[in-house]
C-alpha cells in the first residue's frame, strides 16, 4: 500500500516551460488536493477535487490547471512556468465523508523555475 | 483576521520540559480540528485529531475551547525527536470545504 505517490521529487524548469506534476493514491480516497509551501507562508491550497470529474479552486489557483479523470490520479499542470512558482508542492488525499477526515500527504515535489 | 493563527516560534526547550502551543481559529462554524507535525523538508503528517472533550496520546494532549475558539497541544517530557513544526488544522464540516492550515509553530528541543 503506497499511499500518496508524487512524481517527480525534484524538477528544474525554465521560465515559460510547461509541465505536469503527477499524484496518485491507492486508498480509494474521494478527496484530493494540491498545496504549495513557501517559507513563511505555510501550506496554501491550489486546487482540490471531491471526486472523479469534480474540481474546484483553492486559495492560489492562478497559473495551474487540474483534472480528475479517475479516483486515483490528480495531476497538476503548470501552463507557463514562472519564477514565482518555485516552491515545494504537496498532494494530499482523504476520505470525504463530510466529517473532516485527516489528509494523507505525498512526500512532495521540489520545483525550481529559472 | 486570518482563519487559523499560530505563534511561529521558535520554542526552544530543554529535554524533559513541558511545552504548550495554542492556535486560534476565526470561523465559529469550524467542526474538525487536527494537529499535524512536519519535519524539515518532509511532508506534514497527522499527529492527532482534537476532540471536543480533549484527548491524549502518550505524551501529547490536545484540547479544544469552542467558546474562545482555540485549540492547544501540550507535549510533556519533551524528546529531541519532538523537534519539528506543528501545524494547526481546522475544517468546516459543511460539505466539501477544504482543510485550513495554520503556518505552524516551530519547536526545538535541546539536549
């Protein structure tokens, strides 16, 4: 049981490049989310999904797209990378029973935009 | 006012000390509360949920005060391995609202 798996673990991009951060979970969780974490800013929610085919914006969605075609996968796409998107990105999942289930996090993707 | 506020610290305490963190939340409709632990350059991990009546897990005790809208985490007999950042997390139970994370309180336990 792998839990939440993120790939890649590290990535360096040039400004203007696009890329997709992958996130997969094998716990059959309905709820998945993407956060970015910057020094002094804490975890900020980018996008989240409450089930296959349903996504919604979080606190800082600009510059990112998501889709949820399956329960297991929730990729995050950077459309045109900017230095301001240099950050550590965490994917998380949880059961979604409306009771406030805790989230399980992947071990992060460290992204640098030059 | 921010939704979830924590003192960023750092709290520097000697081994064996007792240390307590508070966290305040702004939305009185918040229903679920958690403490997460995050080690340097690692992902956050659930430490414990916080129940209305308070709850204990070994050396860790969590309390909820709904009237004053804060939760607390008490760590007794601190160990070097307790050094980490502790994140306060709050959720409204109304539908599919996401968790709201505090920025964390950094704890350093010193030998």
